[in-house]
């Protein structure tokens, strides 16, 4: 994808994610203005961008990352998106995965909306735009780009 097409797609992804701001947090949800979690936000934007989801998502418990012993979020991102080298390569519209500690699986996701902000959903809050402050930056475990939308 050309740099111009990447920029256009990134702007489109950010615009789609912005329409989710204010959607209440709901574990396993993925419906705009009804409820979603961080994974549901990514799933919802994916559906709006491509028309459907790549595969059904099985039910997951709130502590799925701790109990599974696998880095399932990272594994799914690698299968579906283009991995980037790190936050330095990230552009608006890219997916950020976060892990709370180095020895833990990635458990949170958001969409970069600008150089210092990202859009995400987290428990006890609606979908929101947050500053990508150093505390968040330290927790970035992976950066991924959505595949080219045709």
C-alpha cells in the first residue's frame, strides 16, 4: 500500500473509531453505542472497514489473559494485521496492544488517533480518547496495521 493510501486508510480508521467514543464498556460487547470492551472496539471498527469479522470470537472471561497462559491477543493480531517494529513506526489508525507487566500476556488494545492519543474502551469507563502518556507508552507490547481495505 502506498504511503498516501496508508494515510487515507489511517484517517478513515480514526474517523470510524471516533464514532465509538461514548459507547459504554461492556465485557465481550462489540456494538457501537450499546457496549464494547477494548477487543470489541477493534472488532467493530474492523466490521465497519471490511464488512465482516475474519472469524467468530469465542466467549472469554474477564481474566482470560491470566488463565490461558497464552498471549492470545498478540497471536490474533499477528494473524490478522501487519506487525510493525514498535511505537516509533505507528501512525494514526494503527492498533496498539498493551501488557501490564513484561511477564504477562497482552490484555488491552486501542487505536492510535494521533501522535500522542489513542482511542480505547476500558472497564468502568466508556470508549474514550486518552493521552498516550509515558505510563501507557511503557506498556505497549505490539503495534499493528490493519490490512489494506479494498
